[in-house]
C-alpha cells in the first residue's frame, strides 16, 4: 500500500557528477542528505513522492514531532536539506548501476529516472522504504492508515478503548494481540485459517481475548462510510471499529536491480529487505542502505537516525578518498 503525496517544486538535476545520490525522500533519506549537505557534499535526493505513511493523519512516537502530519515533516525536511545546498528532485528511479570509475579508481554510479533524466554520483544511499502488503479482504484497503492499522506504537493510543479486531496473517499476529490488548479490553482475534497452539489459546483466554475461527469475507462499513465490523463466511457480522493487521513488509527494490544489492527474506513470510551491515554499508562498494528498506520495523525516529549515521559514514569515506586522490596527485606533480 502506498499513496501519492503532493509536494513542492522539484529542483533541477545537476549536470556534473555529484558526491551522493540519495534514493528516497523519507525520514532516512532526508536525514542522510542533511548530514551530507552540512558537510558541504553535493547531494541529490530522488523522491518518488509515495511515502509509506502518506495515508496517516499524524506521526507518533517521535519526541518533539509527535502528532505532526507526515506531509509537514517531509516539507520541513526538504526545506532544511535545501538550506544547506542539497537538491530534492521528484521522480522515479527506473535504473541504477555502477558506471566507469574515475581515473583514480573512485566509484561512479549512473541513475536514470522515468522521464529519461540521468545523474552520476560517487556514492549512493538507498532509502526507498517499504510497502505494506495487506490481506486480500474486500473493503480492508479503504481504511488503511485510519481504522486499519499495523503498529501499536504509531497508532495505538489513538484507537485506545475501541473494539479492536486482529486479522491474523501469521505468527507475528499473536505478538500483535498482546500489544493491542494493552490498549483495549475488547479484543477479538480472527484466526483466518492460521494455527494457534494450546498454550497461546490459554494465554488469550487469561487476557479475555476472544478467538473466532470462521473466515473473514469482507469489511463492513456503516452508513457514513466508517469501519463498522467484519462479515464472516456464515454471514455473521462482528462489530469492530478498528482492525489491526501484521502486514507483509516488502522493501521497495524496483529500478535498483542493476546495483545487485543482496535481498533477504525474513522468517515466517514477514517480508524481504535489503541486507546491510554497520552504518548501512552493503556488499556493493559505494552503496549504503538506511531506513525501512533494510530495517523493516523501524519507526520514523529510528529511520531518521539510521539515515544520519549512513550519511556521516559516507562523508567520512569520501573524505578519505579525497585525501588519497590529493596525495596521488601530489606525488605525480613531484615526479614531473
């Protein structure tokens, strides 16, 4: 699930090689770009304009910015990156791949946007985020980000004391149940064909979590279009005002195949992510990954912090590369 978010005017792409291209204009990408721009690096953020949290009214769980709309956070972030000379370009990357290195061996990458524009960079920070794959239940997607939620920390307080239903998708849904039970006394667990062992059933019973085995056939709305409950296969309607779903989490990898970044599948069919190591380094020299593209459960604050760490690491290695190049040039000048 993703939604298009309105944005301001796009900056022009640089015609020269830039230090860093950041693919993704969310919290991780913008914070990484901010660190680089403040270090006087030439940096371009490529923003597709489809952030994961676009449907949400507000972002929660991040001190100072708690309750701020996602659109406002991104607007401020772009403004701050630009204040230090960074560029934000709206477009979709359709290809990214290594290019011929510089004469002194410094890596180069060429990225192409959907409209045919290209940019060449010395380093790449991938911060494309992820998309949530919802169960195929009619009517569910229409309430995504409002009455259909996935994160008790992002949205839980706002749905406290409501009648909540857990639409099970796998083992992660059991953990979901414990967390949402903290927020309401009226919780129903719809198994949707998933298995519950005897110990879990006993724990559910001890916490007064009702378990319904029948399949869910559709989401039911009231006359005003608000979520009213779910319809089971036998026609019974179970009244619920909120549904919690442990979505399948999939890193956005489209257009990045040419970078040959390793992708990892998570256990229990939870999703897939780009593999990364310390500070977002990848197995591909010159490419870093930060935010939800590699840490699928990171909230906004954690994603921003990961972007900042990756940006500072990129700058440090660029500083080393610049010094190596200067030393080599000095040696060539001396021997002439």
